[in-house]
C-alpha cells in the first residue's frame, strides 16, 4: 500500500503591526504524491483576478482584503474549510462544536487565546465566527478526487507573549519561527506512521537558512539540506515515524493554494481579534476611530487612548508590541 501523503500550507498574519496578535495557521490536506492545485482541482475556487459570484475566492489574504467584499469572501472560504474538517479530521484536530461550521477544528486558539479575554465583554464569547456563504456554496467543501482538507490549526501570539518572546529571542523573525515550530510539533502528532509530509511556507523575515530552526523542531535528527537559494530553501527530515519535506518559498501564498488558504484563516482570525480589541476601547471612547494596528495608525491610536490606559491601569507591554 503506498505511503499516505500529507500536504501542508503555513502562513501568518500580523507580522508587521504594533497592536494585535501574530497569527500563524496551518492547513493540511491528504492526497497522493501529486501536489494539490487548489485552482485547477476545484472548479468552484478562483483567485482574486478571475473571481466570480458563486465561487470561493482563495488567494493571498492581502489581495483578498483589497476588495470591498474581502472580509466576507475570506469568511466564506474559511467556513467551507471548517466544514471540510467535519467529514474526516486528523485525530484530536476536530471536535463537534454543536453547530456548523465546526470552527473548533482550528484548535484551542479559535476563540482568540487567553490575552483576548481581557478585552471581551463578560459573559460573551471572545470571538463570534459567522458563516457568510451564499446558499449555492453551502455544500461545497475543499475535497476532490485527488485530495481533501483534513486538519487545520491556528497558533496565536498576543502582544504580551510576543514581547516576552522578543526578549528571549532578540528579533521578531525568531518569534515567528517559534509559532512555526509549534505547528510542526502539532503535525508530528497527527500524521500516521509512514506518512510523507510536504510543508510549504513563506520566508521568515527574508532569511535563506533554516537548518538551525528545524533542528529545534527535530532535535538530534539529521536535517538534509536540498536547496538554499534566494527563492527557495528546502529540507528533508525523517523522524522515524514520518518523512518531512519542508520548503520556505518566496511568495508561497501566491503559488500554493493551501498556503493562500492558511493566509486567509490567519488574517480573518486577526481581524476578529482586532474587532474585539477596538470594541473594548470604543465602549469607553465612543468617537474613537478603530485601528488595524499597523505602525503609523497604531501610534495615532495609542495617543488617542493614553488617558484610558492610565485610568484603567493597563501595562503598555500588554498591548504594544515593541517590534
């Protein structure tokens, strides 16, 4: 019997902002030795450039969000992914949530992580996930004859934890790397014996060399360097249970549909997180203009809310990421 192949796309949202979390997401598909082609294999999925109604839009989240309907397009695709996990999920990945879609399939951080609780209204869920799919797409799943989505995971690093990790590592690229390592550790627990696991992710801060990072994920194991070029860094590791091929690819979210879908999940998670954060301050300053958390506007927002920060006794390290 041929070895099962697992194809994994990993991407992040929130690498650059001063406010809000860094979110890193993995999307996992099981299939054959042929790499899944999101846009060729699924006739109801299109990129931003040729999107049409009654299709899912899957692309780099920045391109999707540039559209006026970007948030609803992201939510529609993410809801379909969540439903896809209901049919056949990796062990421990999805638990029935009592309603559809099964957002719980994205792991424990689907509610925004412990740092978000301080900003949520008492007695409410920190994050409410909605389902924006039109009726024509309700039955569509990320499943085809060659492959199917079987698992997903959100790793979230809030501002306070981000600063603590920054003190430990010295730069934010290393913090991003730690979230990546958490996802690799999770992957090692869900793939069956003999699996071949193909992981594709974007470059971390423009780095070319990842052997030292992968040595943390696979301590004591041989890291086989295949490529280390300006466009691609690729490595192979056999951990005794499964064989991993891990590729760090420039603009991976533009060429790999699973990476693009991971990018959209991460971006939507961050958008939901920032909505709760902004709402907390808006309840105290009704005329406050919300922020997405990126450097210039984040400074404006911080100046606007300084008196609230002082009156509420908020430590700046709990909201402001230093890099």
